[in-house]
């Protein structure tokens, strides 16, 4: 015999069937709607009957409770399968600005609507799904973006050929995924991860189970080429071909001159790209040798010839360069003039692309000189003399403990290093004596040395 509740449920099904709505009875007595089939909603708001009204399953009162921002615009989001273009339900969507956010879940038609969370003109839109990946999120949107279409895929397969400038495959090239990330300061930076190695014919293939932010790229790296870049925006299918081709490089020449206008030979330079083509607002301070290529950056180490000219081959066309002049053990360089700028600096010099064929950097050349200090000790025992140290205070290289040598007659000799522009110049030397393991110390004074780097007659008394 049927129970009263079962009879009532059957009558309800019959009465609603006339309205075209069918319900299934679950085991716990709850009814679940299964029809009629929803009418697809056009993705273009101009073709919808009422572009201002989006049918969603998140009540407006819920949105208002999450974001009490009366009068703020809303953003409609629709998620479609990248291959079949079917709506995707159950995708978690989030919009965030100024520390406030609004969350929603796509309905059976792939739609959701979110209130603008803050007075800011831009916000970050992100989406995620346990069943697959949503492409090009997070992304930045503005208050004028009232409708955002997102693409969903279970997995993404990327394949292609890495080619040289003539179209031939480049064997064993490395393929990276480079993505923009926001730091706590709000500035963007780049991160990269190795996806694949091309085979002997330059072919690569990789399957991804995670999405990527808007503005991401593939980057191919192989010596001696400048990196090849391919955009991942607007992927149209879950299996997509992205070919990467290295461009023909240019020649960059930089001449290093001393204060007298003569070329400085055997001077080492680090030549780096001044910015990345993947993220225009990101300017790196340093690009080490062998690194940065996966981020679209180039770094080469070169040396000037006998005329002071350094030649950089395979330089990316139209890219500015940062040039750092390396100091040496016994020779150092201070940039005093660079293209378009007169300055004295240890920072890299930026050379514009239109000056790359004939750029000049003028430097002050300083050499390291060994300074000999000699004198006598008075009032020291042999044990105390063995613990004595003499230190050069201050100067270009900071404090320096001299290399000491003692004789039985109480004479001593110490050696220090000193930077100066030429061997015939003059410099000052400030000395201090102290004893290791004790509190005794003595200021020996400041001495000015002219000509030969020798200071004699220094007396150290206990």
C-alpha cells in the first residue's frame, strides 16, 4: 500500500507535468528538478532579450551580503567548454579588489554574476574547477568589463616545432612556461617552469593539468639564439599547436674608452636585455649568465679587443641593452659617461636599440697598488709583538689588515693595497695598531704619500 506522502508526491508530479516541469524523487524524499531543457543564452549580451538581467542561481541578496557595496556594477561571467562550447557548471569564480572579494558558482548554463567588490577601477578575476582547468585566469578586469567569457578544459595539450630563422627544426631546445605573478607590493614579476625538451627534429609535446594566468607565454631557449616567444592567450582547443621560431639576431658593438679617449683593452662586460618582452612593466636589475632566457631575457659575457671594442653577436633586434663593466683584481672602472647621460656610477649603463651599432662608454680606470709600510716597535715583548696587527682604516676598499713581517731587532714591515688613478699620483693612508686577544690599540695617524707607494719610519709604542 502506498503511503500518504508517496501519494501526495505522485499528485505533485502529475500537476507540475502540465507545466512542463518534471521532478525526480530522491531516496531521502527531496525533489530534484530535471526539466524542461534550458534555453541557451547567447554569449553576446547585445543578442540577449535583456542584457541587464542574467539568470543565475546565486540570489541577489546573497551577493549583497557578501559585498555591501550598494550601487556598484556587477560582472557577468560565463564558462564554456573550449572544444564543445557547452556551458560548464560548478566553476568557482572570484573577483577581488582592495582586499575585498565576491565569490560565485556557475549554474547549469555556465553563468554567474558577481558584484564589483570595491570602488577601484580594476580588479582581479579568477576561476577554478575540480574537474579541469580554466584558461587565462587570474586576469585583470576593469569596471567597464560587464561580461567575461572564460574557457574550460579537462586538460590542455600543447605541441609544435621550435624552428630557427630559416625554418629548420632546432634540436633539443628547451620549452618553458613563463607566467606573470603579482607581488605583495602590487607589482608584477615573472616566473617560469620547464615544460619540455624538443627532440632531434625540434618537435615538442606536453600535456598540462593546470591553468595559467592571463599574459602567459611559451619561451623556447637554445644557444646561440635569442629566446623565441609564443603567446598562450586565446587558446581555441584543448589540443593546440604553438610553433616557436628564433629570429635572426643583430650585432651589438660597445666601445670602452678611458678619460683620455683611448680604448680600454681586455675589459670584461656583461650585456643584458633591459626588459622582458613578456611583461613590459618588469625591468630586472641583473640577468646572470645562463639564466633569464626562460623569461625572454638575454645575458652575454664579452671582452673588449685591443681597440676597446666588444662585439655581441645574436642580439635580439630592437631590444635595449644594459651593460655592466666588471672590475678586476688589480684594475677597476667607474663609468663617468654613457650614451645620453653624464654620470659617475657603478650601476649598469642602458644603451638604446638605435645606438647599438656604435655605443661608447667612458670610464675612469684605477689600478691597485701595493703600499709598503716599515718602522720599529718599542716596548713590546716577543709574545706581544707576535699578536700585533696594523690596520688601514677607511679608503675605497674599507678597512684592511696588513700583512705583517717582524725582525728580531724590532723592525716591522706591513703591506696594504690602494686604488689610485695612476702610478704618479698621491693618496692618504690612515693606520691603527692593535693586539689580538686584548684591549690595547693605538691610532698611528694619517699619512700622505707622494710618488712611490712606500711609507717609512712609523713608530709603534706599547
